[in-house]
C-alpha cells in the first residue's frame, strides 16, 4: 500500500499570512497512463471533506486561487497564499494512483 | 445541483449487520464511479470501497474485505454498502463520494454515523 505522510500535523497561522503543507508518498504516484493522481481535500469543522486540488495542481471548480498545489513523483505541497478565517480546518492529501486509495493523516490549520 | 445523501446508519451490536444507502441526484449517476470513505470519531479519512460506473469493477480495503459488499443500482441512482460481522473498529461516519476520470471525489455526501457497540 502507498503510505501518505503529511507535515506538519498542525499549522497555526496569522490571518493574511501564507501556509504550506507537505505530503510525501512512499512510492511514486505517477500512473502508467502518465498522470499523477494526487488530490488535496479540506474538511472544515463539522463538515464533510471538500475537493480543493486534483492531479497535483488543478483547482476544482469554485476553489479560490489563493490555494495552489505543486510537486511531482513523491513530494507534493499545498500552499495557501493568504490564510482567511474560512480556511480553518483539516487538510488531507490523497492518492488515487493505486488501490487501495490512501489518505495522509491530515494537517490542522488554525488561526494564531 | 449534485446531491449525495447517505442513510442507514445507526447503533448495532458487534457481529451485527447494517446496510448503508447513498441516494444520488443532480447528475448522471451511471457516468461516475463511487466510493465509500469512513472517518472514525476524531480520526482521519479511510477509504473503504470502490465500484466502477457500470459496477463491473470493485475494490475493498483489507480492513473490510470479506465482510462488506458494495453495490449500485444505476436505474435507482443509488449506491449501497452491506456491512456484516461488524466490529467496534468499524464505528465511523461513512461518506459516499463520486469520481470520474481524473476528478476523484469531487462531491461528498454529509455522511451517516455507524456505531458498533454492545
């Protein structure tokens, strides 16, 4: 199984400041079709998860452009350029390159 | 608009069974693969099972293989999860989510809580 490791576990951020979350996979996420199926999801308190980014860097419909994804192979990053109050929650990376699908352990973004 | 509504959760004793349903609306259900994902109280996300758009391809997490069965009825726009031999560690909120091509889990339901306890 592919293990997804996220750091940090928690990220206290000042409003308006950037935040960055790292996700590392135990093996390459490049699929045989050439795509890399790495997504980022946000889960606000008391809510179901919500897709933010798919295939490393593609923002899903309606996602603000302050969210961006980057990376390749086994190392990926989610960046929030200027954190807003509504960004508080837990962020998960997820790989869909290989079954079983696996999630990172989550990174909690909170306001300082 | 896209809607996924789970139902069927509840309190069940260890060794018991439960059938979850996910009613889909607002999109062409038969075009999308579906998955169940669960979240134990205060914990992270765990993928449980996948079924292709036609139902011909199915995968399970090792933790539920042999106990859970995923199925779908495209005529009824519904997804199901039959859960047998339930254990305390199956206690979680169960979400259904859809996907297509490279767009994995673009919409999720609100979830249904399953509690396994004597």
